[in-house]
C-alpha cells in the first residue's frame, strides 16, 4: 500500500486534522458523527434562527435525518428544541451552555495547532 507523499500540500492540513481528531478522541467528550458535528457547528456558528427544514436544506439531508441528529445532540444537552411562539408549527433549534462548552473545547484543540505546519516568514 502506498503512503501519501510527504512533499504534497495535502500532508500539512491532514496532519493537523489528525492532531485535532486525536485530541478530540483523548478529550473524553462523546464521539460525534460528521453529520452531528456539522449540525452542531451550523447552529453555533450561524446566527439563526435554526429550523429543521433550514438545517436539512443547508446540510443537503432529509428532515428525518436532521430529527435523528437532533435527538442525539439533545440527549447530550448540546442543543434543545424550542417552539416558535408566533407559529406553533415551527420548532427552533437553539444553543445550550453544554453545547457552547463543547464547541469552545473543540475550538481549543484547533487553536493549539494555529501556526503548526506553517513556514516561517522570510526576513528579506
């Protein structure tokens, strides 16, 4: 089996991502799937309001897929559902303190790698 050529540009970002994932696995936080992480980041990075329909459209998945993801993330306390009082047919997905703590911890893993793999600027 061939290995990735270490001189390719792909190695640094992949190595960084491996470091982030290894730190995440070692952190003891629950393992999230890629879909769960994408939904969580969407809710915490975009201002919202967030609805199941809007999240499904943004992630290019069905509403039942979003519902299953929300069930898992709600069980962890990372998001919660809230009724839209102006239209009771709508449900908003909202942030929680537990979810914010998780996102901040994950961002901390990434921040530790800032500058990692970058070439020092020349002093010409």
